[in-house]
C-alpha cells in the first residue's frame, strides 16, 4: 500500500525544511495538512507541490 500522507518528521526529511517552517506554512495556509488526534499529517501531494521551484513565495519570515 502506498502512503498518502506523512508526519512532520518524515516531511522534514523529504523537503529539507524545519519543523517550524512546515508548521508556519500550514498555519499560513500555504500548504494543506490534516490533524488526526494530536498528530499533524501532510499529504504527499502537498509536499510534491511544495518542492517544485517557485511553488511557495516566502515563509512569512522577515529579512533584515
């Protein structure tokens, strides 16, 4: 059976993004996620979309 979604730890390994960055993207509505109890699951389709060049314009972090 193929996985449809992954937890934050595995999403970090796939994308190279930190836990905090992934949570910010979810909270900001940049990527979809599903809560199952206390666990946050990210659909693999969202992670694929996220890793495409130019898919997300910033993470809300201020520079300088």
